[in-house]
C-alpha cells in the first residue's frame, strides 16, 4: 500500500495538477475518487485532524448544495457539517493529499510539496 493518498476528483483541474505534481516527484499515490466512494464520518474527522482545521474550513461554499443544505448557518455544529459532506461529497474541498501522517489541501497544488 502506498504511503501517499490523494482524495481526487478527475474532473477538477487543481486535483489533476496536484496528482501530476506528485507523479513528477516520483510518487505514485493511492487514488481515492471521493465522489464515487465518499469518505465516512470517521475518515473525515481524521482528515480534518490531520489538516489541523475546523470542519467548516473543508467546505466548498460556492456549490449549490452548500446553500441547499443550509450550511451558511453559523450555528451548525461540526457533526452537522460532517454529515453534510457525507451526503454531498461534492462539498469537500479538493484535492487532499495525505502523506506520512500529515495532510494538505492542494490549493494551490504546490502546497502539497510541504508534505514531501
């Protein structure tokens, strides 16, 4: 099993650029297409911990599902936000690279180089 994992959306240019950047560095990551195989609540909690952010910081707030799910409500707790990301994985910011117990969001893609 690879020591590097990328939560990837092949339709996203930043995700493709991040994957290419890893491959250019000689890294063949395990690819998890999270839209086809969404993470569990436990996986999301682990990612959020590794990223050292709050669940709300992992949300894509310009997606239609963001407003549809009422996620602009500041009173929502972390569990509600994580639940929304499970129901609508499109809301998860991407790509996320996990490498040797640390994680970074590839926005910009070069940000993942901090892990290597």
